C-alpha cells in the first residue's frame, strides 16, 4: 500500500489471515521481493515518467521493492551479487496508474442497475457475490495490463476490502482508496445497497459533509472523494459551495487530498474555488473558458478527463459496437466481456448521450485539448468497473481516446504515471522511475514516445520489485 508505511507486523498478519479466509491460495505472505534481492535492469531506453527526455542505455537498480539507483550504463555501480536483466533494445517506463476505478462495479452488464436494470436476470446480491469471489482475478487483470496502481474513487466498504486483498496478493496493484460525499444525488439512485452498505454517499449540509470526511478517515481512506452528481448544479438552492468548502477544510485537517466528480462547468468552477486538488471527468455542458483555465492553472488542479466512459458505458453497450483494443482482449476478464453479449435488446439510453459521446471532435475532445494547451496537468483514469469498461486494460482505451483527441504520446505517459499518482496522493511513492520510489516498472517492446499504443506492448511487469512474465498474469477462463 503506497501512502502509509507498513508499521505493524501484527496488522500485516491480520490482513493476510483475512485474505486467506476470503480468497485462499491467491494470498501470499510474500507479496513483494525479499528485501535483500538486488536486480539491475540494464540497457533499455528509460522514459522515467517525469516528462524529461528519454535516456538510452540506462541502468535501473532495484533492491527489494525499491529503486536504489538510476543512471547510464557505466555511471551506476552494479554490485556483483545483483541479478542482471538485459533489456537492451527495449523501453523501461514506470508502472501505469489508473486514477479512476471502482471495485464495487465488475464491468459486467449487471453491475449498475440504476442505469440498466437487469436484476430480474441477475439479482444485485448475486452480482455482489460474483465480485467478491472474483477479487484475485480482478486484481491480476490490472498487472496484466501493466497497471501497478489503481485509485478507487468511491464506493462501499468493499473498496477497503479490495485494498487489503491487494496487500496480500502478489499479482495485484497498489490500491488507493478515495471515500467521501457527493452532493445533489440521493444515495440510492444508482446502486442498491452493497452488502448493506451505501455505495454513493450523499450530503446536503456542512455538518454531514464533515462527518462523512471523519468517517472516511476512521475507515482508513487515502484520499477524499467529493463532487456534484445529478445537476444541473445551478438549479439547486442549497448552499453547495459551502458543503464543498466544508469537505475540503475537513480533508485538510486530516492531511488528505481531495478529488471531485463533476461534469458541469459551473460546478467545476465552484469545486476548484473550494480547493479540490483534482477533477474527475470533464465539463460536458460547455466549453471551458479563459477564466476557468486561469483559475485551474492558478490552483494547480489536475484533470482526469475519463473520455473512455462516454463511448464504452453510454454508447457501445446499447448497440454492441464494442471496439476492444488488443490488450483488452488479452487481459480483460473473459467472464466480464461475455456478459456484454448475454442480454438482447437493451432499450435505447436516450438523453442525448449517444450524440455527446460520438466519436469525433465534440465538447469532451475540445475541452481536453483546451486544458492541455493551457498547461493544466492531465491524468489518465478509466472509470473501470462501469459496464463496458474492463478492470485493468481499459486504461489503455482511455489513453487511446486521449491520443485521438490530440494529446501527444509523451504527455500521455506522464498522465498515466506521475500525474495519476498525484491525484491519488501517492506521487512521492510511485509514478516515476526515481531513487527511493517503489520498483513498479514496465519493460516494453515499442517506443512509448512514438505512439501511446506502445504501452500495450508489454514484455515484463515489475511490481514492488517482483518480475512477472506476461504469461503469469493472463486471465483464467
Ligand atoms: Zn467513476
């Protein structure tokens, strides 16, 4: 778990015991490489995730789960007892980070009854049971796709259970849990209770906003998630600006960063003014204006555009026009993909979503370009778990959509590594290939600065210093 050092062997043993009880042999006492192991990755072109120039013929020395030296061949002293891995002719980049996932959604067509109600086919408790027993496979799917950290941005207590599992399962990403209240939306609108717990917390006053942040801290949140869901924002009379101010203030007292769901321009402005650190999604109702761009730049806000969720969740399930990338076919959970074809004749969604999210140069694409041109940092987030979006591999679809909107490959690599780490508040721990950071690395067969699809050409995945062959990470049928 990146944000907090593992302080107690007893706590570690407890987490492992809980993991073993729920998922059996998938849980391993040694989720990371032994501390004394030295491994030198030698000869690759290093693209370190900071946005700086690439470095040919690099050496990255890893001890246990940490990077201990980075430099050119000859400049880094490789001890005689180190295992040398020759990666000449390849590229070495940080493990990818998805800045927007939900583990309480499986990606199956049955997972979001508020949008498509198929509970007559699969009752929601059955869907919940499916997700729970599938946790090890879901986590492995992230590593298969090269995603070594996933930021959960909201859900029930289950998100914390998945984080605990990830700490005990070797083939699993780091999991960062965001938690907190959204305004405007009644909690029961989108999701029935998940094991008796609410999935979307809703508040309308400042006191319950503070209470929800304190609850999140008590549960062990790494990040506070807030936002506005269910606009139009301007039509509501309650003082939502004050509610968001209270959320941010309470988070600051706890030393936590705040990320916010928003799809409306005026609500986004209010949230930035309240002091949130990042926005999830984009304003979709209007083009961002100069004043907005200036405000976002002044406040240093990171934007997670989530372009993939539009076509994948709001368009493709309804006409089955899924356009899976090769890595989605390889690493996606086959049971999840199969579910998309199990139900005929979904009623059309309506509401203008198909038009809004049509391929081409609409408001989402123009807004992401405006933000990028204004120098606003972008981070990659897939919204995986929504049906149509595969845990793990859908981050590549997000990057594909961002590239199609005009964002250069070099900036996309930073968006999917260091910027995404900062959204999760773990930028000091992961997100770049630098000394003292966790050794979460990808070895690639293609140049990621040429085209973002090179991030799909994964030769090896290194997670917390442990090297995985691609075959070890493929889904079981
Ligand atoms: Zn989401």
